[in-house]
């Protein structure tokens, strides 16, 4: 690593951003799993609540450049599709 003061500062900043981004992504994955688990257990009201939380977290991750917009759209779409398919399967 460089001994240059500006390079050391840049390294500190990038490390802080990496950890913040990692935490945001982890939270998104956690709530996604909760939404799917709720849908699988048949609690679609809770699944819808978690889905809404996930969508908000994903949208905020786009704003802070944690996720690319296409990645975010794909994640939201896949979650909605999964919950809807479980709901359709449960209805039949």
C-alpha cells in the first residue's frame, strides 16, 4: 500500500463504502428470504409486507450506486414472480 496521505485516505474511504454496500446487500438478501419464506408458509400478507420493504431497500441501493438499476429491477421482478407463483399454486 502507498505511503501517500491521499492514497491512504482514499483506501479508508473505499473500505468504509465497501462495508456499507455489503451491509445494504445483506439486508436486501435477508428480507428477500423472509418474503419467500412467508409466501411458502402461506402468509401472503406478510410476504407482501416484506416485498414492499425489499423494493424500498433496493430502490435506495440504486440511489447510492450500491446496485445497478438493471440488477435492482431484476431482483424486484424475480421476487414478485416467485411470490405470485406461490400464491397461484396455493390458490389451486
